[in-house]
């Protein structure tokens, strides 16, 4: 099954998820579903996770927006220089695949630890 092109989707896996400290930053989402992406999840000493390229599965949520572009500048600033926004393929629980944005880091920073479960 080919991935559905969804330019207005964002995969989140840490503090932007529902019931987490920064979820209000994506309050304009019209729908949020559990989802996964390929990659490795690490914990950072600052108290939040980061996704890096790798052969694992990261669990999180896929948020859909009418106009994600309206909040991307704020999210880019919030995520800061450590993270870069990249395209990914997210898979929802029902097996649907969607193209989405995700914030990831290029390399594991000093003091980070792996999270083998892929769940923050």
C-alpha cells in the first residue's frame, strides 16, 4: 500500500503528545491518532526524548491539521537548533501510512541513553 500524501501531518513522540507538558503547542490539530515511525528513541539529560535515524520503531501520535504551515515557524523555534524538521512515513494503528513532518536530531548527544521500547 502506498503512503498517503499528507502535507498537513506532524508525528510527535515526546512533550507535544496529548496529556504532556507542551501539547498546547499543537492545539490546532483537527485529529490525533496513535502511530509509529522508523527510528531510534533516546532520552536526553534535559528531560525529553529525541528521535534519530535507525532500525527501530518509535511510538507516538500523528496529528493532522487544516494548515500545519501556520504553526511550523513556532514549532521550529521551540524545537531549537538541536532538532531538524524532516519528512517521515508514519503508520497509524489501522495500517494507514502517511507522509508527515517529525523533529529529529542528527546524532546522539553526550549523556543520552537509548530507549529500546521506543516509547517516551
